[in-house]
């Protein structure tokens, strides 16, 4: 709509009868109202209002998190990256490398980060705000307020867990870390801080004492067997450019498999970089493509990666893993 000029106020009325004066007052008030309305229209244009009452242009890809306690709108495929931004066009950033980001800190309770090999032990932690107080309000994203990925630094052990939070903001999950070595615990969440939704990914090191024997990264492949399933992917990950990956799941005898939604999607793809355990978490398109799960992945840079695909069949969750080299 083009800008318009507000009509000029009527000329001053001459002194006369009370009716004349009332007519003048009404005309002046009407002119003032028109000026105010057009000024508001101009301000709305300057602030980008689109008539949705939010003061900002509507952009369905701009944010996936809603108000605390509400499920984020994650129907569009996107990637969780460092600083937490969920974006439909992931760039060079990765998450999980820092214990503090976006004014938030992952703090293990009482500083406990050592665990026995093969024995269940609770891992307790808080997400503290910039003032040191624990955050207690989170958006529910893909059915959970917080996703915890625990991986050994040689990428030979992978766990996707969902801790529970007490009212005081302390998260707890039982960990069973099978072998000695150094592990990375990566918390992926959207916190409500100061009235804002802050998607963030933080990481902290955990240690299992003992004779650590690193496992070499398996050779790159496009097919993997897990439990009674064969899982393959089509596509070639590229550095910094989103490329499609299509995941197919069949039974080991070649029969068809019915995939079920898991945490609000037909699968979850976690990509971890060899060397620094840089983390990328990708969600797929909402619908299957000829029975296949379609992701859009941009590797954050050249290097070797391990990809972990979580999927659900008949109520049970399974994980397939591949190595990939991005040049």
C-alpha cells in the first residue's frame, strides 16, 4: 500500500453560535485521529510489522522454539549448531565444543565427572544462567526439554539420553559408560531466559579411569547392520553446503520395515567430528520419501565424521552408524 498524505485540518472556525463551535471541535478531532492513524501505519512499516501482532515479519524458519512448556515447531528440516541456533541452512558452526555459550553454563553437580566402567551411576548437572542461578524453564523440542548425547572421544560409544529435571533445576540421568576413556556429554536444549527462548548446545568432558585403548574409526561405508536391520544412505555430505541424505531401513532378510515416528520425527541424525567431537544434530523432513527418511546435512568443514541415525520400529529404538570423510 503506498504512503498517503493525511488530510489537512479545516480552517479555523469563526466565533459564532455554540453549534458552530461544536462543529469545529468535531472536525478538529477527526483530523487529529486521521493523523494519528497514519503515523501508526508509518511506524508499523518501519518496525516490520506484518499484521500478525508480533512486531516482526512472519518467518516460519526463523525459530523452532515456542513458549516454555510448548512444543517447538520443528516440522521443517534444520540443524542444531553452536550458540544453539536452529537453522534450515546450517553453516560452518558446530555445537558441544564449549561448556559456556549464550550466557549459559553446563555445570556438573558437585563437579563430579568421573564414572566407573560398566556400572550405572547418576550424572547430575545444572544449566546455569549468567548470574549463576540454575535455569528451570525450557521449551519442549521434539518431545523432550533436553537431549543429552554421550560419546567416547574416539566415537566408538554413542548414547542418546533424556535426563529428568527436578524443580530446583538439577538434571539427572543414570549413565553406564562401558569402557575406560574420555567421554563428551553434550546437552542440546532451548532455555527460557529473561523472556527469550535460547537454543543452546553445551558440552563437558567425563572420565572413566582404567586402561584406555582407543578404537580406530571404521572405514567409510554407506551401509550398516544394527540388530535385525540393514540401514543404507544415499548422498554425499559436503562442507558448508546442505546436501540431501536419504536413509533406507530394511530387515536383514530384505523384507520391508515400517518406520514409526520417534521424538516427533521419522529419525534423528547426530553427526560427530573426529578429533574434537564437534556436534551437529539434524532433523528430517516431516514426510517419508518413498519410504526413506530425508535429511539435509551440511558438514561444518573437511574431516572425518561419524554419523548416528536413530530410528524406531515396533516401539523399539535402534541406531545405525557410519563413518564418512568430507574433503
